[in-house]
C-alpha cells in the first residue's frame, strides 16, 4: 500500500521519473512543453505530481499511437 505521497515532486524526483536532464525539465516547463513549476517557498520549486504523471501518460500514449501508425 502506498504511503501518503506529497502532491509535489522535487526537480530531482522529476528528473528521475522522466530521465530528462534537469535543464530540459526547467526549459520545457517555461515553454509550456512540460507541466509548470510551482514555487513552494523562496527559491524552492517543485512540480505537481498529478501534472507530471499526466504528462508521462500522454507521452506513453503518443508513443503507442506512433507505433500503431507504423504498422
């Protein structure tokens, strides 16, 4: 059973989940190609877990559609 997960993911956690470099995550979040950053306090930024999960699912769906188109 899952423990109480924070609704936020740190940049480090996002990098681990997506396998994207930190600089790419930050750049794409600023251009709208990745979920927006949330400023938690001072310089501390995070991402909303549900938004990142949805982004990952959308990438998986797009990959499956592309594979089906090639058949």
